[in-house]
């Protein structure tokens, strides 16, 4: 899945996060990938061997690109230099997976914009 998400580099961490979330949401909602991922997560809860094998693949598909975007934002002075990258990435991922698995709201452009605006308010320099 990671190879399907081009890494944006607009010069703005806000815009880069927005664009990557848009791309991720398309993959998770408009393609069979979303269904497959939710089924993989469910299966991983039952079979620990499967969980070990799939965890890294699922995590890396979004952790690496989002981490790169955040690191660029720190270098450019847009984000706090002492930012806990793992916490921010886990916050983004946790909320997306919550929405995907429990289907509380649509993963769409409005959701992406609201999530990015919320994050930027808390992590900006």
C-alpha cells in the first residue's frame, strides 16, 4: 500500500499532511484496500502470528511518509523542534483507524482538513 501513496512536498507541512491524508483516504475508502485492511486488523486480533507478520507492513505504509513530512516541517521551522513524532503519528493513525473500523464518520476531504487543522494548532512552532 505504501508504494501507492506519493509523498507530497509542497513546502508546507499543513498542505503535505492534507494531501497525504487525502490519498490515504482514497485508498482506504474507494478501493478494496480499506476492506482488506480492516479484515487484516480483525484477523490480527485472533491470531498472534498473523499480527506479527502484518503489523510492520501496515504500520510502515503511513508511518514513514507522515514521519518524513513532520521532519521536514521541523527543519523548515514550521513545527516545534522538540516535537514527539511518534506521538503525532500515532495520534493521526489512531483517529483514522478508529473512524475506519467503527465507521463513525466519512474519511473525506473535510475530515482530512479538520484533522490537519486540529494537529497544526497543537504542533506548530
